[in-house]
C-alpha cells in the first residue's frame, strides 16, 4: 500500500472500527466474568480475565498504530 495520506486515513478508520469492536468484546467478557464469579466459577472467571488482559494489551498497540497513521 502506498504511503499516502488517503490510504493512511482509510487504514486508521478501519483499525478504529476494529478497536471499537475489541472494546465491545472486552465489555461483554467482563460482564460474563462477573456472572461467572457470582456463580462460583472462579477458574473460568480467571481465564476470562486473562483474555481481557490480552484484549487490553492489543488495544493499546492498535491505538498506537492508529495514532501513527493519523500523524503521517
């Protein structure tokens, strides 16, 4: 892909939508984790927390990429 402003904007916009989806998934997993914790499923809830941590880590990297694209 050429390094031009228009393609960077399109890419950043697509990444932004993916980031919004990632935040929505994290919110859903968080709700399920709370429910699992209340039901006494601590091990499953702990696994869900690990998944949320991965989503958070990746969200930060996606955010950084979006910012770099928007600045170029």
